[in-house]
């Protein structure tokens, strides 16, 4: 049961969600002795392969092809399809990123093999693996049993596994050549979507104070700013706050914003919609303040305070000072 993990380039470093996909593969390998191959390609293939070489893997394949220097779903799908056809993989793992959503369905259609997208967990038994994904806006969970025969393309939701659990090791890099007929690359792309577009880099923050629609209006953001300052943290928000123009888009956390995993994430007046939660559920400690005791954010919070942010936050700031 061999596994291929495809690495995504995040400005010369392995994308955090690809590292999480490696953790998933390592979990299977430790139980079922599967072999793990990772694939590095694109303009920064060398840097990605070098970074991967410090993890416990069986092999790193590095494709050097100028046809893949700029991302295109046709180019990526063609390259990965060739690797899959040459070797005997049971699973191909990806992080569920925007790129993956773009090109993996193409591989799935070409190979006529299923793409099990956006899984949040898996259970491993001898021979086959069951993957679980959320459906109906995360109200239901679907367990998908894979069969013994055939290949499966599988992606994992952000923070389904923690990159803190990566097993270190020393892995060899193998350079491989593939042929890409550039006339088959029919699509051209603009600059990639930037999860962190502006000056606010939330991905490396240890403490984040995040505001939701519950903050009421732009002028009230100042209390969240003061709390972030008192804690030495960064300010972020849910999407309605950005849509209302109260904070710039680079503050947004969630499926169409940044993915964060700080030591402390304080959610102020955020309900906990799935599109927000996917961007912050990897936080080590989640503290939620919300006046609705039924708010879904409390399902994932380590500490929950049912109450009004305008009463609680000033008291928090006062005691921190
Ligand atoms: C394709 C798509 C992509 C999306 N991407 C994102 C994304 O990246 N990020 C994102 O955040 N959302 C995203 N959304 C929107 C998402 O579905 C939710 O609408 C959004 O997350 C809700 O934000 P919220 O929790 O701030 O607001 P609400 O859901 O309106 O919640 C406000 C909360 O504040 C509480 N509250 C009100 N007043 C107070 C008070 N005084 N004290 C305490 N609590 C109070 C309320 O009880 C409520 O729970 C996306 C949606 C779609 C369709």
C-alpha cells in the first residue's frame, strides 16, 4: 500500500497543508508499513525536495521541468498522472488547498479514479482505510470506505493533522524527467491567490485576537485592538468584518482567508461557521466569547465564556494591564 504525497510550493517552502498530508501518510506507514514517496515540482522543486529530505520518507521525487515553473492545472495534472502511471500507488495525498481543488479533479477524470476531497480524519485497519469528510455545511459526517483495489486521490482539510507530529529522518532525493507537451497546456493563470495578501502575517503569530460580526461596528474594533496589544498578539477577523470594510482583507481567517495555528486564538463575537473554523481549528488553545450559548464555536473552544464582549473584554484588558 504505497502512498504518494504531492507537495505544494508556498514561496519556496513546503505548504503547511502538504506537511499535514505527510503526517497522515506517516501514520499509515507506522501501522501498515506503507512506503511513502513525496513529489516536488515547480519553480522551487529543489528547495521543497531539500526541506522534505529531513523527514522520515522512503523517497523524494524531484521533477525538473520548466513547463511546470508557472502553475497550470493542465501541466500539474499531466505531470502527476505520469508519476502515478509509472508507479504502483494506492493513495495519493494532498492538502486541500485552492490549487488542489483546481487540478486534482482533472487527474481524477483522466484516470477514472475517485477524488475523496477535504477529509478531516481517517481510520486505519489492515488492508483498507476509511476517510471521513463533513457534508451539509459540517452538520453531518460521511465515512468513506476505500476498497482493496484501485487508486484513490485523497485531500485533507487544513489542520486535520498537526505538522508538529512530523517524524524526522533522512530521505534521498531522486531527480526524474517527464515529458510535457506544452501545446497541451491550454490554461494560463494570473498571479496566485495570496492567502496573506497584505502586511498582516497571521500565520506566524503566537497569539491572535479575532473579531466577528458580534463586534457590531467599525468603531468597536478598538477594544479588540487594545486586547491584542495587551496580550502582545495580532488582530484578525471573520469575513463579515472584512466585507463590511471594518478591517482590510489580509485580516480575514478562514477558507477564503488565512489559515492560522497560534498558541492562543481568542474569538470575540464569532459564531463558528465552518468557513471560519477551517482556518483556525489548528490553534493550540481556542477561547471563545459569545453571548449565544448555542454558538457552534463552543464545540471547538477549549475555554468558552458565554457573555457580552463589551462587558468582558474591557475587564480582561484591565486585568492584563
Ligand atoms: C464560499 C464562502 C467562503 C467563506 N469564507 C469565509 C472565511 O474565509 N472566513 C470567514 O470567517 N467566513 C467565511 N465565510 C462566511 C461564513 O459562512 C460565515 O458567514 C462567517 O464566518 C460568519 O462570521 P461571524 O461569526 O463573524 O458572524 P455571525 O455568524 O453573524 O456571528 C456573530 C456572532 O456574534 C455573537 N455576538 C453578537 N453580539 C455579541 C456580543 N455583544 N457579545 C458576544 N457575542 C456576540 C452572536 O451570538 C453570533 O454567534 C464564507 C462563506 C462562503 C459561502
